[in-house]
C-alpha cells in the first residue's frame, strides 16, 4: 500500500504578504507604464522646443539682399542639439514657390503648410532614419513684396528615446525601492501582528491531555476572540459528548453485568442439580436471562447506529413508512398473541395506489433509513406490548396531514405520568411502578432515530385518557409533498 502524501500546508504570513504585495505590484506596474508614457511625452516636448528654437534662430538671420532673401545658418542653432548621443540634424529653408534657399533638398515637406508665424510638428523619415521635424512659417517683412519662408528642422530620435529611458529607469528604481521597503515593513508588521496567533497555539499545545477548560480570550485581538470562543464552545460540546459516551459505556457495562451474573448463577445451579425437573427449570430461566441480555445488546447496537447516523444525513433515501410498519407488525404479531394483546393497524390518507390484494394501499413516503425506521417501529410496538397487560390493545396508526407523516403508537396500559415523560427518553431509565423485562432503552432509541431523521417525538395520553400515545412527526418526502407518485 503506497504511503499517503500529507496535504501541503500554506503559510498565512505568505498569503497575507501575497494579497497585500500583489495589488501594490500591479499598481506599481501601472504607475511605471504611465511614467513611461509621460517620459516619452516629456522627451518629445523637449525635442520639439529645441527644434522650434533652432527654426526661429534661423528665421532671425534672414536678410534681404538685392531684393532676394539671404539665409545664413547660425552656429547657435545647431549648438542647441549638442548631446552625447549620435543624433543627426537636418534643415531646409524654402520659398513659397518651393525654391530651396538652404539645407537638405531631400528633407520631406510637412503634411500641411503652417500658417504665417506658426509651427507644425510631424514625424517623417530621412535617410532611412526616423526623425522628428518642425516646419515654421517665417514672414519676411523687409522684403519689397511681402513673402513667407518655410523653415524646416529635423532631428533623429536617439537622444529623445535615451532621455525617455533615463526618466523611466529612474522611476523604475524608485518603485522597486519603494516595494522592497513596503515588503520589509509588511513582513515585520505581519509577524508582529500574528504573534497572538502563535501565543494562542502555544496555549493550546501546552494544555494537558483531557483538559477542556475555556481558553482566555480577554486579551486577544478582536479577530481572534471569536476563534478562541469557538474553540471553547467546541471543547464544551466535546466534553459533553465524551461524558455522554462515558456514561453510556458505564451504564451499558452495568446493565450487561447483571444479566451475565444472573446467567452464570443459573447455569451453575443447573449443573449442580441432580433432579431433572429442577435442572430444566433452571435452564429455562437461564434461557430467559440470555434472551434479555441479547435484546439489551441489540438495543445498544441500535442506539449506537442511530447516533452514528445523525452525522450522516446523506445515507437517507425516500421510502414507504407504511410498508415498514406492516413488516414490523407481522414480525411482532406472534408476541402480541402470546401476551393476549390486540395488535391493530390503521392508515389514514388521501392518495395511494393499488396493493397486491387489489385494495387501496396508502403510501406514507418519508426520507429515511429503512433499517433505522424498522428499529423505531419495532421499539415502539415492543415497548407498548411489554407494558400493556393481557387483554389490552396496542394500535399503530399512520396519518398524513399536509407536509407531514405522523406515526402514532397507542396502548391502554398504565401510561406514563406527565412529570416523567421527558425522563423516559434517558438511557436505562425505568419507571419504578412498572414491572417489565425491558431495559430502559426503547424510547431513548426512538428519540435518537427520530433526531437522525429530523423528526419530533411527543408523548400523550392514550385512548379515553388511559395508557400512552407516542407520536413521531416526520416531514413528508419531496415527491410526496408535491403529490408525485413514487
């Protein structure tokens, strides 16, 4: 058999760090993207200002000689672009008719001519290199006839991209440093904040086995106090559960010890008898004691099964309670006849189906366990038969009010005083004024099975105010409640 792998544990500190740092990292990434976009805009704006400045310097040096404009390139116009990057600068000055006065003739014109004394920025290509260009319209007022010159200045993008990269890298290192500092501070803060959890763990681990005293929650943070209270509540419920089991085991041992001791005494007595009739009588008495012990063991097993089934509601399925009740009555009919008790069955309902004998057989459909409901009916009938004197009557009745299925077992025996009707559900509790071979588990098993089926049990007076009526109220199954045939 291959060894099972233990489940991988996750660190609460890591989870908190992740949930805190991940949004910060996403925000930092968004901020870096915005910073990069702004850096490119800033670098582009700087380059455009330099291009326009150079174009204006060239325009200021325009002179009119012999009625024609004369353009001289001032050195300061090119010194504006001085940088450690190998950028190329291109320029061109043309008249309104397109005549070249100065510069590179292959420099492309702007997509649209600018208005007088206005500038147009555009991206283009020069010698297979991307460039940023400006086209400035320079009016020449000293000319005999008013004219306008078009001054173009372009520069490659190496310096612009380098400036944008420097601005972005500066922001990147700043963001990384900020995230690192935040991570360190978060780690220290979370470790300090999780110390109460560690102390609570140490308090739980330091307890001695079996100690179920409440955990102190006064000095715990607000978020941990409910956890400590829940652990205290669970410890109290566990203590109650374990105490109940301990009492059950002790009571069961006590109840079993008595019939076993009596059985041993009866067998020893039978072995010592030489008179055959006396030996037979002792053996019959031993057989009765053995039957009583066997029934006690069966009821103990039934009670344990009902307790286990309370935590497993997934094992329940739709079934016909009427069929289960009929099977129990058939099995206990001989016992009722031996005790000279009239055992009857009544069923009340509206819709049903044809039974095997051709008569209308009602369906009382509930959601439950067939075995446990069989035990519930058997304990109710058996309990009534044991406490009803000869000549009495025991009736099992099924009714179906809206949304419910009621199982009633009534007898005309001595009944149970109202003051003791809650105590009879306790394990091994027996009334002092009733003589029977029961062991005090019948009604305890009934309530346990009813609770496993989310049903209620009520005790009332029998017919004409005599005897006992036990009513178990079940919720009708979904198909029965909807009126759908099973």
